[in-house]
């Protein structure tokens, strides 16, 4: 098979067969497809698109480009978020699903663009190993029911090279390629079921409902087409989901949630809605309401917290992390409360700008090789609709030094609008996309 012929046919709008797409994926992995050819192929896909059979064939070929994990027990499930600001859901949901009887080997990602990554958050915990080998991962999942870890070079290796080429050829935005990229990595964990949280709003990659629904539909159809029971919720990302944005700060919110010290309503609703769906897909609940009830009980009984604590300890973190998280989580040297400049109601946020500000504070990467400062970010962010008097705390800034703190204060004040009346609230979950 000549790569240039396959590229030409896709350029002209032809449908490629599963064997042809498998040949391309093999060429990505063994290097026989050159960078220029891969870039041209990506552009042809971006411009011409793929039908469902092509999407499934590309995704499964990429999934099978490395190891696909096998498990003795099930149901094996996971959750994926398309990314947002203050999105700490995985930290609570994964152990709660394990507490409800699921097997949850969760392959999580680092921050992407302005969005935070679960792995970066977990690395705020001293000793937490995000890269156990396959045998250790298997043992930990067998013992604790869950493990949140990073992708290894052995899982979906085709995606690594393909993503790097897309990144420099203006082809990241292809819906077909985003779908194959996300799902190939998730499905390499050997999942029976997957629940997707497709974020929509000014802090998400998909800023409008139509785009979010299109992505959710593609992911759900391809996931099911690849043999994994998959569904998606579309959830609001027009404001930070948690009251904090920043790695150790979000972990603190998750610990408070798991231990019941402080449970934030928006986080609770999104986590329990996703969990109810996941347990239903997994066959552990009769329907999403039943599943939600089981998940809520796992939080209330402390079983979810117990699973989280066991997971952290098994992966090398402190054995008393939940009890003494404040002593383990690194704290920023400069913490400033920002007073509300006027009295009124918080009417909205430029959520993306808040995510970017976390990076500027050092909590994300400018270059792939950058080290993250886990201490920095924002806390005490109030939900849209909150009434404040002038001088009340609007937010707290956590920074490495005064210069960064000043900069973040100015950015936050620009990113937050205060008006006279609360806007009509947006639904937290706007759609459910089923097979
Ligand atoms: N996340 C991924 O893993 N891949 C993409 O292409 C986009 C988001």
C-alpha cells in the first residue's frame, strides 16, 4: 500500500477501508510513514472528514498499536472529561466507582491548553507514582479497585506521534482525529464501559452546544462501535466547576469533598450524575437514579474516601494522606484575599482566562518540559449568582511571589463581572448523549 495513494484518496473524499487505516497506523508506529505524509493525511481527514466505520477503524487500530490491558474481574470502567477549569471530578468519582464494585484503571492526562489535568493534580501528593509498571498497576487495581495513573509508552503509542504531528500542522481540531485520539488511549485500558463528561462553555474547548453535542455524538458512537458501552453528559464549563483552580488547591477541595468536610454543590451534582450513568452502563445499577443513589451512599459512608486513601498509599503516597492532607499538600508562600471592588452579583467569568492565569502563576506548562508549581492558583472562587458586598472576599490568590500575585489579581478582576442582578442560571448538565 502506498501512503501517497491513501492520502490522495482521502484528499478526494474517498472512504478508506479498515485495512488501509490499519496500514497507516502501522506506518505511524514503525516510522515508514514520514512526517510530511502524516501531516498531509491529517489535513486530508480534517478537510474531508471520516464516516463512522472509518472513525471506528482508525480508533481501534490506534488502540491496538500497543498493549491493551486485560483484567480478570469486572466490570472495568472509566470516565473521561474533555477538560475544563476547576474540574476535580475524577479525584472523587474514580474511587467512588471502585467503592461501588467497579474495577477502575483510570488512564488520566496532564493539563492541555488552559485546562487542568488530573495527573498534575495528583502529583501534588508527595511520593504518588503516576507511572507504575503493568504488573504493579494490576496489583493495585486488584487490591484497591482503582488507580489513577498516566499513559505509558506501551499504551496507544500511535497517538503520541500522531498528536505531535497534528499539533504542528494545524490539524488538532479535526473531530475525527480528536475522537480517535481520546478513545484509543482510554480503550487501551481494556474497558467494558466509559462515561464521558463533554464540557461546554467559555472554559471548555467546545464553547457552544452544537460543537459539544457533535463531539459527544462522535465519541459515543465510536466508543460503542469499538465494543465499549459509552455514553456522554454535556456539562457546563462557563465558570470554574470547583471553588479552586490549581493543582494542590483542587486536591484540597477533593479531600474536603471525600471526607465530608466541605462538599461543593456543583461538584457533587456533576460527580453523582456521571457516576449514576457509569454504574448503569457497567450493569451495577438498574438506572441512573439508582446508580446515583449508590454513589451518594459511597460518599456518605466514607467508602469512597477509603478507596481514595488506599489508592494513594498503594501508589507511594502517605498512608495518612486523607487525615493529614494539609501537612502534605504544598502551600504557596504568598496568599492574598482579593476584595470585591463593588457590591453586586457575580454575573459571569471568563473561565478560559482563569485557566490561563493558573499557567501564568506556574501551575501549568508553557513548554512540554516545564515543571509545574503545584502550590499556586485560585481558591474561594464564588459561583455565578453569588451576591457580594464591596470588600467581601471575591477570591484568594496563591502565588510563588508578590509579582505573580499582583498579575493574577489583575487578571482575575478582568475575568470576573459583577452586575446588579443574577443571570438566569445555566443548566449544569445540559444533555445526555446515549448510544
Ligand atoms: N485530547 C486528546 O487526548 N486528544 C486530542 O486530540 C484532543 C484532546
